């Protein structure tokens, strides 16, 4: 969906049962105002390497799994700790 609008990405995720993983602040903001939001995992990182993102997702797998099953939660924030 390269080049797709945030709205189109949100709609696609909802229709297909996907969770969006993003560093873009706009998608979590959209969730707050959407009548039918997608679930969004917001990676609050500053210029991370791919390995840092992968490690953060692996490290938080239990939290991510619980989030995916909770019908009342739509935003999960994972923050970068330290540098690297």
C-alpha cells in the first residue's frame, strides 16, 4: 500500500483484521476520532535500525498478543528505551 493515504490504510486494516505497526503519529491520532478504528501499534522510536524494531516487537510479544485479543483497546505504544 505504498503511497496510500492514512485513511485507506486504516480502512484496509479494519476490513482485513490487520493490526497496523507504525512510527507515524497520524495513525494513532486517527484511531481516537474514528467510529470504526483499526488497532495500531505505535513505535515511538527515533530513527531506529530495522533490528531495533524487530527486537522491540519480539521483546513485547506477550503485550502485543494481549492487545490483539482485547476488543476495548485500539492503540498500543511501544517506546524505545536507551539508544541503538
